[in-house]
């Protein structure tokens, strides 16, 4: 791999990880504020996990698509 590409890919992964972490924190706060009244409910964590899984699957699909063009 080209060193320039590796540098850019590393920066994108770091920034993306920060964005995902911030989004997860915000979603957690929203689900806690407007969610069910039962403490310790795992519904919030399931919704966050589903959202992150969807985002990860999209990113993986785009990565595979980028390598398919070679």
C-alpha cells in the first residue's frame, strides 16, 4: 500500500472512531432521558448496538467496494 494512503486511512479511522464514540454517548443520553422508566433496561444498549452494527456494516461494505474497483 502507498504510504500516503495509509496515513490518510489512519486519520479517517481516528476521526471516525471519535465521531462514533460521541454519537454513542449522545444516543445513550437521549435514550436515558426519553426511554422507559425501568432502571437497568437493556433496550437502550440493544438500540445502540443495532445502530453501531448498521454503521459498521455500511463502512465494511464501502471498504469492500473500494477494493473491488482495483
